[in-house]
């Protein structure tokens, strides 16, 4: 087997790396993310970062939990950002580890803006967002030539935990053949109602993906008119992705995850 050497950037003391850990499967980490995890002095990690990924941390690395979960006591964003700044000023190699990608429905941009304001050196390491990795592991193609040439990512809740009030549901329903809602399971009834009111068919396929890419991944296939009741009757636990569109039908043929 050929040995390949890759030159990785130096993780300098007093700097912060804002890193995407991907959707959960540690095999989906990028080489650069793994390099950062192995060389960090302190890892400030989110709730969606799996234990298997944290096992890659250095023997002497400090692990600092900064997870936010809806409806549960969570660290304040200001406190998390203040901690990043203080750790960097203390000369630590600080790794801010986020599930998915740090700039997709996360606070990565806010944290980096604060680091820039404090003149702290930082690096952004993208990750595979759950909206990409979760669909692939569920056997649902994000696009196909026969179904859609566009896909829309939508957050399922705003900063207050409510369904976003700035979505033009009619325009969304008219323009987007495939939709992926992040963190929207608590509002799946209202989301499906608004889409049907905006003109989407009640029989349109819907998939709910929980624990995406993990060994205990669960996928429920339903329709817009039935998805709320089907979720209530299931034992699915958020967070989850909600996929709306005919792309869901491909799961019947492409569900490789459950065929291995």
C-alpha cells in the first residue's frame, strides 16, 4: 500500500479552528478536520458531535461541551463565544467542533465575526452538511435529471424555536421541487399544512430522517397529509431532516444502508 504524505496547515497556539464534523459517521470527517481534532488543546463541541468523533482527540485535549438542544437548558451563545476568545487569548489551540457544516444553519458565522473583531486568527473547515450526507445515507438523491434541477434548504425553526415567519410559502411551494427542512420535526404538522395550503399535493412523498448516517439511523416515509400523524405514531426522536419531493421515491430502490 502506497504511503501518501499530505502537508497540513500548522494549528498555531492562540488560534481557533471552526470545524464541521459532518452528520455523524466519523468516516465522513475531512482529513483537515481530523488533523485539527488530533492537534487541538481544547475542543468546544456541539450536541450533534458523536462520541466516536471525539475519540480522535489528543490524549491531553480538554473537551468542553457547548451543545444546544431545543427545550432543554443550553449554554448561551455569548458564553460560548466568550469562551473561544478567552481560550485563544490563553494561548490554546482551540477547535470549535460543530455537527454538519459550521455555516449551514449554525452559529459559525457569528462566532467567526467575533474572532475577527478580537483579531484572533481563525480557520474555517467545512463539513458535510446533514442535508447532503443524511440524504445519501437514506438512499435519496438530492437531484436527478428526471425530477429536479433545484433543491432548497430550509430551517425548521427560528431563534425562538418557532416556525420561521419570514418564509414565503407560496413562492417556496411554486419554485422548489425538492425541499429539505433542518430541525423541523417539532413543527412538521404546521410545515405540511402550509405547503398544502400553498398548493403542494397532499400525496407528495415525505421522508423523515433521524440520526442520519449513524448505525441507528431511522427513516420514515410518508406523505404531506399523513406525515404529522405518522411521526406521532412512531418512536422517532429529533433532531431530524424532513425531505419533501418526488426524490423520496428513489429510496425504494437506493436504500443501500439497510442492505449491507
